[in-house]
C-alpha cells in the first residue's frame, strides 16, 4: 500500500543541487550494511564530481531500488557497478539522442549487474505498474523509478542479455543546462 501511495502522489523539488558522485558513495555505504549484500562487490566509475538538479531523496530512491533489484537478481553475490559521467548528446544511443535533442550535455548514470538478465518476453513490461515476476513483489518498484526519472526530466533505459546481467541507464539534464 505504501508503494501505491508513493506512486500516486509523487512530487519533485527540482531546485536542489545534487551531487550524484556523493549520492553513489553514500548508497554503497548503506548497501554494504544490508545483510543480503555481504557477498556483493560494489564499484563506482566516475570521471569527476557530477551534479544535477533534483530531489536528493527521490534520486536516492531511484538508485536504491535498482541496486536492491540487482542484489536480489544476482542471488546476493557478485558485482554491481555504478557509473556516472557527464557526456555529449552526440555520444548517446539513438533513443537518448532524440530525447535530449535540445541539449548539449547530459548526465549518464548506469547500474550494471551480473545476474541472469531479463528475458526478452518481459523486458518491455518491467516498468508497467503492478507487473512483477517476484512472488512477494508489488510490481511498483520499477514503475516508481521510471516516474521519478521522468519527473526530473530524465530518461531510463534497460538493456539485458540472458545470463549476462542487466544494465539500467538513467539520464538527466546536465546541471548547467537545467532551466528553473
């Protein structure tokens, strides 16, 4: 019920300057004390300190949800890598280029795991509200993630190959390009 209420009344405060590099370091500290992640190796790949405008708590929720899903899908062991960088739109994939066509630079964040991957017959459904493959899941986690990303003017994509893990890419407008 709590997830449903979060989903239905999501509001964002886009006026805060958020340090994504710091957010990932804090997130890893939190995840390391999770008893289900004692056999997980967390890694951050970053080019420098990256900022975006947004709601710090909601940005944290995005990456916490993605990381907890990755931990569970990997059977509580393996590697999870977080990437964060500022990049030119010209370096993005076609869908992201179209989405950010009026920008010069964007923030690209990636959460990458080594789990079993997401099968091609369900990958297009994973962001649908109430869709779940988990016996005890509500099906709201990834739909909430998508809604938060969109409320921040961003884009989320998922790439997966069976038995080769999943990659979630989350894009935001560069801090310098956000108009308030």
